[in-house]
C-alpha cells in the first residue's frame, strides 16, 4: 500500500474530466505572485515531515531541497522507499523490490517545489485560493484535465512559508505531507541527490 501512496505523490495522474479555474481577482493575482516569489527565493531547505493518508497510513522522514532541481525525500525505517530529484528526473527507489524508476520532473507535482522559475498559472489551473487567519491555501489542478484530483499547498502568512501539501488522486485517496521544524539555508553534499544506478547489481550477482 505504501508503494501505491508514494506513486500518487510522484505521478499525480488525472481522470479525463475537464479542469476548471476560478476567475482571479487582483488580490488572488497578488497572492499568487507572492507564493511564486517565495518558492523561487528558496535556495536550500531541510525539514522533517509527517505523511498521513486518508486510508489511515502514517509515515515520517526528512526532506532536503536544493533549488533548482534537487530534492531528497528520505522516509524513516522500515520504509524501503526513497525519492530523489536529480534536476531532470524524480527517481523512485524501492529497496525491497530492488527497483529504480525515473519520472520526468515536469510530470510530477514536485515540479512546483524544485523547478526553476515557478509559474503556477502556466503549469496549473487555479481551482481555489482560500485565506484564513495567518494562512493561504492554494488548490491546483493539471491543465486541460480533471476536476476531481488536485494538489493543494498550505502556507503560513506574514511571512509566507510552506507548511503542508495535499494530493488527491482520481480514486479520492488523499496524501498529506506536513513540514515540521523547517530550516532554510545551509549546504548539503551533492551526493544525497544522486542515486547509484547499479546499487542493486551486487545483490543480483550474489543471488
């Protein structure tokens, strides 16, 4: 089940229904601009995270972000899953199955976090912008498709900071990732954003 949940996170596939977008007010446009400026301003970020699923599963781990292009989502043991963005692909590693898969960043919802020059209006249909006490909640859908699946970004406001994202697939399963103890700045070894393509070769030879 965990593998399916992770695939929801990286594939974000949609049904065939048409997406709709709201008519944006000037306040909406201003808030979108602030969100994009914030995302584009991030150079490096590290955060613990808690992932919860509408089906009841929970897991945690650590996220490393080095924009543009690089991300590592490292799940706590005993999860066998590792996600790494190397600048071109999101690389999905399943240590139990000894499998490595590559998905273009542009085909995943993670592009909003890692790609250079974030442009949400060009990439997505804007479905909703909600403002609460000290929060901004932005709901997005893939352009030209569905209205049942979405990615939703939750920010604290003043100053703006990403706190959580939620992804719902066409079957209605929601995966929510909450960021905890977020730290901006600092430097990371480039090696944590690399995956050895031969990492399972030795065990296959031994078997």
